[in-house]
C-alpha cells in the first residue's frame, strides 16, 4: 500500500480493519494518504475478510485504478520484456519485479498470459507493478511497435540461440519469454529477429520462466551500467 501511495497511483479509497492495525501504523497510513488526497475508511471487524480474495488478508485493502498503458507509451530504450502465454501468476509477478529492479522500460503481456492484475500476480510483484509500465496486446503488434522504433527483438529458446551473455543489450532490446511448460512456438519465434539461450552446465533441461527472464534482465542491466550517467537504484 505504501509503495502504491509513494508511486502516486490513482486510488479510489483505502479500507482498514482498525481492530488489526496498530495505532501508529494506521496514523502513518492516514497521514500518507491524506497527503495524496486519498480517503481512508475504517471497516467493522470481519468485513475485510469477506471482500478480500485471500483467506487471511492483510488488514489494509486499497482500491486503485489499473495502471495499464498502451504499448506505444512504453519507451523504446533499454530492455522491454514480453511475456507470451506465461500463465503462472507467480512467474508473471516475478518477471515484473525483476524488470523493475533491473531498470527495464516496460513489460508487455501477450497471447494467453495470466492477467497482470490477478491478485496472485500483484502480490508476487511486491509493489513493482506501480513502478514499471505494463501493457497488454498481441505479440505481432507489440514486436512491430518496437521494431518500428529501432529495437532488436529476441525469442528465448531452450537450445540453439545465442548465449544471453553474448547478446548486445546496450541498445533497445525486446526479449520474449514463453510459456512455462512449452516455451515459444515456432511461429512466435519466427516473428523475432534473433533467439537467446541461457547456457547451463547441469542436467536440468530448462529454467523456470521467472528465473530465465530475471537472468536476462540483470545481464541487460550490467551491460547498460556503463552507458548511463546515473547509477541504478539499489534493490535492497
């Protein structure tokens, strides 16, 4: 909730179970909310449990406008992650969180990917959903938008692609992450200008989608460190 307030997200209101919130925490929340012009309502005991999606929800619930943007509004610089048919909300949230931490310009959900605002996805982002632009569109439209603005596009594949350590991420780069179980289909791979493979030394056949995308995101960050005038924001 604090992350959303600090990011100046458009709130409808904040609802609090005052019986489960310390007076100091509630006072701090009310002060921050008032500074942003957000209303705070106290709920009777048990009400929040009935309206929240979790079985044991936190004592604070916020109603916000979905921070969704158009693909064309995402800056064509640095790294842009595209999640195609990524259906696990934990992986999707992890990728948004890693994109934020690595300074990516945005994340686009395509195909039959999970809803970026699925409650489980939101929780997995740990607040990063409010810090990195997120869009939903078709894969072919998304790739065309960024290629038209000078980006290079890559599909992630289990084998046969260029090592992610050898790809030049210093320019605008779009990386497409595929479905957890099946990866990207041939048609989707063919839409990209190149392909990336994460080299592995062990017996594992492939990496979790969230882990694979995170490795690529941070390789991009490390390569770009020498191309920007300001240091990356600390992640801890």
